[in-house]
């Protein structure tokens, strides 16, 4: 509890410092965790009704990683890049409509809903309330058959309610928010328990894990009309989280708090330069230590500063920066990484771009909840350090109505984590982190055209290759290293070697929009431990992701529309996490209202 009190004090001091900076006309501009361009991956395939992350500030997406969702409405809500209920439809035209209501339901008890209303909408004040919910409760057939269960019931639900207030006073805008988030799900994954031992099956696949997150925060930014020397934007937030179960129902469950303070101070230098410094402070502390590993939930603090200078020429821009991080954990460390971004406009329609960035991946409790909710509560997942992440590409629209982007890159991350599935105490399938220094290369391309009347088509393909070398964790009980048992094979467990996506949007009339999306990911490997008389351990190929979704929406008038979705039409039976097969073909219908 002392750590939580310290975190709240730091948050308060951070907000006071931001307000003082505004009064002195200095500048704090918020950048989310060393902001950088998002590399195209399968994760950004969803285009419709995608939901953002569960807490602020937004977490940078991880290249070539998949979010582990239980079966859900579709990849538009169970997408490969986001995790949970959040704030959607925030682009509503409040001058015309002050609120929205979205609701959908379908097979497998799929439910999808959202509500929002602007309670106050004056010249200087805005007060918004919003809520979202999505859930499912249905039977799922496992991709691997022949074990004690071929089919189980998967249960999942998440709900979020948020209140946000914003007040404008020259030369600044001050905002506050508070939210409550809850997610509940069962560990329904295949335990690979032998059919011959069905009578002694010991695992609980029915009870639902429950995670509550209470968040509040404040932000301060300078307005566009601020004529001061310095510009500023900053944010401070605190998230309190608590889960219901640990490794056993009788164990203490992980709980604690995360504080984030991030800002950017910059000023124009001449007519073509900007000089500034970005900074962030992140502290994660736990108040429910595990009973199995002595040092499993050590607190972690990341303090990072990034001085930079940005240049802008007639046909080019460049930013030169250096990330300097002080890391306070079981083992303290200083870490430096580059932050260099540049692009050159070859002509009015073509651009050559590149960057070399890096930084610390905090891998907080809430980060991992988004990435893989079935992660074992044996210990927290450790932070990792991206030494460099180099990318280069060329994009062009030289042919009217036709665009392409060719890109490639190479990244090296120390003490990154991969997941393997293992039974843990009362739970039959939990993801255990395996730590490794991972080098990841990728090359790919994107094509987009609207040359066909009323139609927009796009296609993207990326090939990946990996170099994996295991490394030992440092957050564990050194006298009893339960977490120090790794597979003999060193593979990029769960990661794809090739991904592709095809999207088609057709608008034959103003009121009707039809969309089709096809997703593919192949070449993934999993580490499988069969609970059989021989306890077979082996590397197995995971089923390819092959998902075809269709969606249609008809706008009846300016305030109501109806939609229908056909998801996983090809009946793809695949997993994002080994053992957790997603639901097959499902249908969803809904209505959207603005008022």
C-alpha cells in the first residue's frame, strides 16, 4: 500500500507541475511512450467498429503479435490488435447530435453495445459520458481433437464506463477523466489431457477470472492559438487493478497500481526547426505478492527522457533524438536507444521514409491483459528493451486512384517474451512467458485502389523471419527457479512467418455500404505438453488463420442505421494462443442510433 500512496502523491505533484507550467506559458506536449509510426501488420486489419485499449495512455502496438481474445463477435471486435471495451464513436458531430446508442446481438450469445452522450457542450466546457459492453457465451470446438474434451463452453464479457470533462481557458485546455473497467473470462483452453484419464481430470474450466480496473487522470495542453514561446501537452493517470484468482482460488490474486506521467516540451527554433524534450515516468507496484515465488511481483519504475530536434525542408523532414532510460527493478539499469525519423518527398505523390527507434517495453499488468489475458499469475511479465527498430519504405500514388507501399525492417529486442501453454495448479491451460533476445526482420507491401467504381480495394502481405536466443528472467525466486524451465527448441513461439489481408469496401448507393475482409497468418509454431501416459513434449504447427468476414450497413436516415455481419464464413478453426480456439461461423445483427 505504501507504493500506491507514493504513486498517488507523484500523480498529484505531476498535475500541479503541469498547471504551473501552463501559468508560466511553458510547454508540455504529451507523446505516448516514445511515439513512433506503426508498422503495418495483421493487427490493423479491422476497419469497422474497432475498440481502443482499456486504459490511458494508449499502448504502442507490438509488431507481429496477436491479442488473445476469447471468441467474440468478429475480428472487428475480437481483432488482432486491440483488446477490450473502450471509447468509440468519439467523432460524433455533437453540433448536430449529442449522443449515440449502438447495439448488436447474434449467435453464441454474442452481444455488442455502446452508449455515449455529451452532457455539457458549451464554448469552454465539455462533459461526456460513455459506456461499452461486449460479451459471448457459447460452445467452441477445439482445433486439436482426441483429448478429454473436444468441445467446451467459452465465456467472456467486458464492460467499461467513462466520464470525461474538458475546460478551455486561454492559453490551455485542462481535462479530467475517470473510468471503471471490468472483464471476466474462463480458462477454457485445451489442457491436452489424455482421453484415457478423463475420470481424473483435475482442472477448472468453468470458473471465471475477474479483473477490475479503476482509472483516473488529468491532462493539460496548450491551444492552437497559444502565442507563447513554448508549447505544452501533458498527461498524468493512475490505474488501480485487482484480479479475483491467482494460481489457485485460495491464493492472493495480483493487484496494484500503475502511474503514468508523460509530457513533451518544445519550441520553434527559426522557421524550420523545433527543439524539445519528451519525458515519461511509469511506476507499477503490487499489493498482492504471490505465495509461490518470493520476488515475483517486484515493483518497476521507468524514467525516460528524449531530447530531440526536428528539421523541415522544402521536400523533407527529419527528427533526431536519443532515448535515455533509468530502470528501477530487481536489477537497476541505464538504457540508451535511438529515436531517428526521416522522410523525403521524391515528388508530390511519392515518399521515401525511414526510422531507427528503440525504447523500453514496460509490459505492465494491463499491457499483458491486452496481449494475452490467459497469462499465468505466477509472476509479472518483465520489461524488455528494444535496442533498435529500423524500418525503411517507399510509398507512392503516382497513378491516380492507385497507391502502393513497399517496406522492410529489422528489430532487436532484449529479454522479450514468448508464450507457451502449461497447466498450472487448478487451471488446465495458462500461458507462461519464455524470455529471449529476439531479432525480427520483415518485408512486405501494400496496394490500394479505387479505380473500380464505388469500390475501394486493398491488399497487404508481410513475411517475417526470427532469430531467438533464450535468456533467463530476473523476476523470480532464485532459490526455487520454477520459471527457469524452457523448451529445448528455440523458436518464435506463436509468431507468424507470413501474414496477408484483403479488404473490399463497396458503396453502390449513398445509404448502403458493404465490406469484405480476409485475414491470413501462417507459419506459427507452438510448444505442446500433452498430459498423456508418456507426457509427450513437442513442437507443433498451429492452424493457419483464415478468416473471411462480410458486413453490410444501411443508413435509413441521418439518425438510424442497421447492420448485419457474417463472421468466419470459412469456418476457420484456429487459435491466437495455443489451446484457445476461437469461435467458428457466427452471425450478428445490430442497430446504430444518433440523437
